[in-house]
C-alpha cells in the first residue's frame, strides 16, 4: 500500500495532508488494493486510514531528508530535488558531504 500512496500518479508530493486527497483518488487506491487482495467492503475505512498513515510517514521522511538538513532556503535550492514528470523517483544533486559539514560548523560558531 505504501507504493500506492507514494506514487506521483495517485497522490502528488504537493498534497499537504491526506484529508486533501480527493475521494476519487481514494476510491482508485481502494480499487488497486482490491485487485491485489480479497477484502470485504468493511475493511475500506481501515485500509484508507493505513494509507493516510503511510502517506504522512512518507512526507515526514522526505522533509527530514531533503528539507530539514539545510538552514536556509538558499542552501535548499543548492540541493534541488528533481522530480521527473509524473515519476515517483527522486534524483538529488548534492555537493560533497565535506562542504555540508563545514557549512554547519561555520553556522554553529556564530
């Protein structure tokens, strides 16, 4: 189910919260789950709740990895995330780790 909510075709990364995902998309995800598993309709709310938890976890991990390590928007722009057209993979261009460490040390010495 995690791959369903991480897929840019189903839920784009720009969606801030699972509650903002349209009912049509949730129905599509439910249909995809039913293709793989034999479940009763009574499980739908639980499954979609689990998908919401997975989506929140995914966004949290992405923020921790690509946003939080940098102190300013300028630094964040230096380490841009390139999201392919409709792709769920991320190609990240980064400077070497040494320069990141030096930048943090300089910022902490102020």
